[in-house]
């Protein structure tokens, strides 16, 4: 299992990337790495981690995609960047997937241009993990497609199903379409048409209909399907709410001497909550629908978070997620409703 790494992407690159590779190697001793980056910066880090050095090939490039680069500009001017070369390695069949913590827009633009989409998939989608009351769920799209039609949403459902089976290990994952209410008449035409297609297809038994915002963390379904506009707002709202409560809790425990004593007594319980909601645990957004495995790590993560992103790429490659997507998409396309639901 060989993964290409964009060593220069991320706020703490390249140290975070090499540290993450070392942590991932402990979990996946079969892993091998093809690393792209500035040799003057990366080589000393590899020498400090001989285990990673022994299973890695380093290809030098001084070029990188900056964090504020516009996708269109990055696409035109990044041919020799660490990000572009790492993606090229996937297209050329040298590696099984790529992981980058670089510019999200640039990564999507370059990956879509280089790898193209799976036949039958109109647009790739960004999928990510959410902690829930009953475990974990996956949500897509998280920002790649602001506007989506019914067919896009159906394709997202198929990709989410394949991902939940592959990475979450759920045998028959349930899924729902994110809407403003659970009633069948709620929502715009695209949502209701997508629901009709899904109810008529091979995933009908897994389809739970429409779900609402509070169902995302409630764990009602294993997969939440939505357009990128709504998904990105939901994601950022959840992240902001988590930070808000964290600050509220920190302030409350510092407010008085009894509160500080209470923190000492509750320290272990609080740590369990922190571990359960640690964003590093859920790091690794997937670009689903491409002819190749591409995983986006959060740019501000550390080695632990990057290692989890590498693990997602390895899980996806090991379980041949794109083959699953192709098979399920063929089954869904074989059955279409004869007409759209009435408005």
C-alpha cells in the first residue's frame, strides 16, 4: 500500500507531515510513502525518523501551492508543485492514493483536472466525519458544489454509502437527505425528486427519507446527504459551536475556587469528552467521485491528525472504494422513477 504525501501542504509542514507518516506507519506497517517536497527541509526530518525513511521515497521540488492561492491560478501555475506532483503519482499508477493538508480549493481543482471523475459521477463531493450520540456519521457534500440537482444528490448518496461501508465498516448504512423538515412535501423540487429516485432504487431499504439539522449529531442515520452550500454551513456551525462550548466550560471552571476544585474532581471525565470530540480524530476529508483516492487533511492539524488522514486513504484503497461506487451507481441508474413528484 503506497501513498503519496504533499510534504509542503499545511500550516506546520513539512514536520507535521513526516510526524504523521511515522504515527500512521505504526498502525499500518505495510504502508509505503512517496513524498514530494523541498529536500533541504524534508531530508533532515526523515533522518530523525529512520522507520519512515526506510519505507519512503523522496522526490525533490521547491515549488508549493500557497494557502491563499486561487484554484484557477494554482491549476495553471502548479505543474511542479508538491501538490500537483503528488496527485500526478496517483494518475500514473505509482501510488494508491494521495494525502495533502494544502489549499482545499486548489487541491480539488487540480485533482479533478488530473484524475477526472468516475464515469456516471457528474461532480466530486467532499465527505467528512461527524461525532454523534451513537458513534460516527459521514456527511457530504461539505463545500465542493454550491448548487446541486437531484442526480447530484443521488450520486452523493451512492458515494456516501460506499464510503460508510469502506471506512466506517457499516454493513448496511442508513442515510437521509438533509431538509428543513422530515415531511415528504418539505423542501425544493431537487430534494423531492432525489428522494423519489432513491426510494425506487436498490438503496431504498437504507433510505430514511428527509432528516433535519439536529439529526446530524443525533445519529439518526449513518450518512447525511446535502448540497455543498448547506453542508459547509452545517460543518462550520458545528465547529464554531464546539469551540463556543469549550470556551464556556473553560471560563466556568476558572470562575471561582470551588469551580477550580470541581475541575480537579471532574478532570478525567472532561478528558473523555475532549477525546471523543477531538477534531484530530475526525481529520481527513475525502474527495469522493474521482478516478483516484484523494484525502484532504486539515491545514492546521498536527502529526496525529495527519496520521488519521493517511489512515483514511489507506482504508479507502484497501477496500477498493471506487469499485464499490461504480457498482452501486450502475444499480441505481438501472432504476429511475417515471416522473418527478408533484410540487
